[in-house]
């Protein structure tokens, strides 16, 4: 998890976004596997109620038993800045990832789901809806927010980075004035 966080830092740093790890907390009451959010949201709400201040990323073994596997879930776009709100966290699944492979997806999934939490939508949804930001053209630039993006898709457009830095959970010296 720490190696994935460091890789997530690098993905965000490339877009001019600095992140720092405030702490790791083991939640003994949190299940190691959560059902699919389409089946049971109460389990997610219970997890998010245990949040701390900041962006909460909960790591569990698996999210449901769907095929293909679900890698992550953001409780809202954007997340609530209130630490214990039912809309205050993201969950990523270790089972979606394979740290033995070069193309491990844990860091990518952490970055992708956290970006949802900080206000970003997919560049293009399956239904055809496109993100309204002018510099997030579907199919171009290996964008982190592609709906079927993979480990190599790590880019964020300048507009996407601005949206993320504008979230109340972020502190940005560029937005102080």
C-alpha cells in the first residue's frame, strides 16, 4: 500500500498536485471484503463513518464478486469535506491488483478513485457522455480518468488538475489569492 501511495504521489505530482500521507489506520471493524456498491451501500457508509480529516482511501481485499472485478468506488463526485460523512471516502480493492506484475493497478486505482473524489468525472462514460472540460478529449493523452484506463494512463489535463486543486480538501498556494 505504501509503494502504491508513493506511485500515486508521482502521478499527481506530474500534474502539479502535491499529496502527503497523513497516516495509516488499521480498521479492525472494517470488513476485508465489501459487496458491490450496486448491491449494498450500507457497508460503504459504515466504512466512511470511520474516516479521519482529509481524503480517506480505504483499502480492502475485494469489492463484490463481479466479473470483471471492480477496482474501486468513490462515494461521491466530489467527496464531502466532512470526515465522517457517508460521502467522504473512496475504496480500492487489493484483489483488483497484482503487485508482482509490472503493470500493477493499485496506485493507478488509488489515483483514479481519489480524482473522482476531488471532482473529476470520466473523460467519456460508456453511455457516451463526455466530460465538459475542453482539454480532456476522449481517446487522447492516456488520461487517468478514462473509463477503461489502465496503468499507463496517468495523465491529467491542466483543467482537471485545477478542478482537483479547487476541492476544499486540497490546499493550494496558487488558489490563496
